[in-house]
């Protein structure tokens, strides 16, 4: 579904992408692929997503299907609001809800709520950094973003989002009864990654912003490894 969202984004933004140096070579914007090609590829992605979704329980199917509206409207948000990253955060992190429901058959809001909010804050950080790359072209093209909205305050604002992300992650861990390894690796390591990312961020350096955006994937790996290590320790070592 995330891939389908990216395809829809490129379809909706084809004309915008032609006006931005970094995106004008994308297949649709450059004319390498036609709109028909994009529709066929999108149908293939949606069919694959549906095939996976119907293997889950009914609650997860309902939750997963409900994300379609967000997937469709997100690409349009940059035309009407300077906060499209907020909608992206709601969309990209929907898997938190689906994943929890698929495993447990329900939603424990005490755990899933702070975890989803933590991931939303993470998206606000990395996608604002992503938008820094295109600020000048976005102004000319009429594209809105948090990078433009935050302006010279971008660093302190992202520090707040980063701090909220880590705090909410710790809260989710507490509500789920996570052990020491989760806090040392996922929470502590994640905090260090945010520190590295934001301390060296230069909002006037588009290439540097691009490198820091790509490095955001390591935050996800840090959180995953911490949770996995905590699970292995609790399930196999302590028994």
C-alpha cells in the first residue's frame, strides 16, 4: 500500500515534478512512462496489497482498507496546506495499527496510540528534511511544505518533534511492558540518531538534507533491533 501511495503521488504530481530539478527525471514527469503504464502498475500494486490484506483477520482488513482515503488524498494536500507532511505521517504509519491488529485481533490504544503518534512525529522530522531539498523550486511551482512553513525556525521545531517522538516511543514501551534492552537500544539509540540528524542539519544545504533524509532509515532499524533484542532476551534467555 505504501508503494501504491508513491505511485499515486507521482501520478497526481506529474506536472509539479516537471518544474522541480530533483524530480523532473521521474518516469512520469520525463515521459518515460505513460499515464496508462502508471494505472497498470498501480492496479498491480493494489491487487498484491489486497491479496495480503484478505489473509488477515476482519478487524485488520477493515483497518487496512480504511487507509485508502489517506493514500489517495495525501498527494493533493501539498496544493492546499503547508502541512502535507502531517497527512503523510497519518498515512505512512497506518501499518502500526494494521500490524498490531493482525497479531492481537484488536487495538490496545494504550500501546498503539503513543506508538502511532511517535511514528507520526518521526515522519514530520524526516519528511520536512526531505522537503528542504526542493524549497526554491517548490516556491516557483506553488508546492507547499513544512520546510517552507517552518522557515528559519525549522531546527527548533524539528527538535520538538524529535523529542516528542522519543518520549512517545518510551511511553509505548512502558505501556507494553518492554524491558531494559528496548530502552537502551530503541529509545537511547533513537535519541542519539535524532541528535546526530538535527545537530548537523543545515536548512540551506539541499544535498546535506538529502543525506540526512536517507539516513532516517537507520532510526527505524535502531527501534526494530531494540525491540527484537528485548523480545529475544525476554523469551529465550530469561526462561
